[in-house]
C-alpha cells in the first residue's frame, strides 16, 4: 500500500451578544455523592439511517482509578465518515459494548473531537486534570458528554500547542487538516511555485489544502460542484483563502479546459504534478488528464459514488501514479507524526495562516433534547450546507 511510504517524508518547516441564560436548578447535571459522573451519548444498536437508529443514552461513569482517565468532551464535529459508519458502510467499524450499562451491546457515534481530562487514575502517567486530548484512532465514540478510557487511546495537546486555540479548532484538526497536510507532503515533492489540482475544493480537506498550499508557496487549480446559486461568491471565498484558480465541474469537462490550463501554467511549462481526488466519476478522470508525466493522483474519497475510470494512456505513456490515502490508517501507523502534524496546523492557526472551515455550532447541554441532536446529524445528509455541524458542549 502506498501509504506505508509516508514515514520517510519529513514535516515541512514552520512558516514565518446575548447574555448567558441562568440555569434553573433542575437544569443542572446530577452528580452522585460518590463522585460518579452522569453522562449522555448518541448511540446505536444496529447500522442504518442515522435518524432511525440513533438514540440518546444516559449512564453513569465511576470515578477514575488505576489506569483510567475520565474525559469531558468540549467539541465534536459531525463528519460524513461518521454518517457512513452509522450506516455500516465505512471501513472503520464502531465498538459495540455493554460497558455503558445496557443489556445489549451499543456503540457511541462520532470519530473526532477534543475533550478535557477531569479525572486521572493513580497509575496514569503523562496526563493530568485540565489537559486537552484528541483521539489517537477512529471509532472512539465522540458524540457524548463524558467518557472513560485509557491513555493509549489519546493524544495530548501540549500546553504550547493549545495556547490561543478554541475547542472547535482543536476538535476539528485531526481529520481534514491532517488529510490535506499529508497528501501535499508525502506523495510527490511539490516545490514553491508549482501546481496541484483538486476536486471537492469547498470541503474541509479542500479548504485545508488551499490554505496549506498558500502557506507553502504552491499554486492550485480547485474544482467545485456546479450549484443552483452562489457559484461566483464561493469562487471568491476560496480565492481569498489562497486558491489560485477555482472552476466548476462543468468548466473542467468543457472541451477548452486544457487550453485554459496552459494559459495558467505558462504555456504548460509549469507542470501540475499532484492531484487530490475525493469525488470520482467522469470529472475525476478529466482532472487526471491534466497531470504532468510521473505525477501522483491521490484518491481519499468517492463522494459521487461513481468509480474512477483510468485511461491506460495515463499509466503507460505518462507514468501517472494512482495512490490511495486514508488518514485513519496513516495515523494508526504513525502516531508521533500525527501529533507533529496536528501541532503544526495549530501553530499555523495561531499565526493567522490557517482558518477554520465554516461551521454551524450545535449546542449540547444536559437538557438538550434527543430530537435536536439527531436533527443536527440529519442535516449533514442534506444538500449544500453553510458549514460543518459541530457539537459544542456547554453545561454538561
């Protein structure tokens, strides 16, 4: 598998309202006299459509002891991969367990998030109350108010790394930005002033690639879906992030597109040596055709649910390399590299060189009804969203 070569690549160097509502006593989360934490989680007992299978489960967590840590979640995004996992079509499977005091096994949804350590067992090393942590691997179950786990499943954000960083920024850094970072770094050395092309440019990964490319002096051709309205506004928005060129899939498929690429690349003398694909189908094939000889075309998604059709000429005569990348597996193989990548992205965020993607805050308080939480998940399945949904935990 191509991803196993990644450890040989070094990291790139660093580059220079409304007042709160008072809660009634009944709204506060109950805590027992014995120190048990009361927790809530969005869970499922079987795969299926999220609105049909998700339910809000309440349970107790015992005080942290021995090698266990107790966590309070701060922010957890709602990613497409989370939806696919609930549907049962994602390669990374959730853990079904009876550890949450249920007669039958259940799984907690969600793969990404940031939590605060609020309890530490006497055998835990390297973690303390108040630390912020992210998940080392997927399938942790992050759509919950609290969790109890062991240190080997966590990555601590060092105090210097989290300084000036919001919970949402920390909670959304480990998947989309890391995916973009590693694909730009690990498959082909794209030097300053050189080009890459990508589809899904408005996605979380796409926006991250645009910004990282700008920070590293790269030029980019960015493809977005055709949409009923707002195309020009979206093009301007991505250009402000650092995109060199933004086109629609319709423009990509037009007969004259290759001539336009020549105009942008100094008559073709500036080669496009890297392609990033999360869509598949006809538009992805058209994108691959503008790549230079010996380029790499990296696929990390299949949003169109259509196969990637590859002309033999690209492999035989142009020696284009077609690779796959899955950040979850990469992180499993390279946990220390993941930590360095996360810290670098957060450093760029502090410097103002990397911005959050648009997000819709979904407040999660102790009394937030199940219907509101599930509606937020359902919204991820529908149409063109203004931003990624993120559970932001308040009074839990």
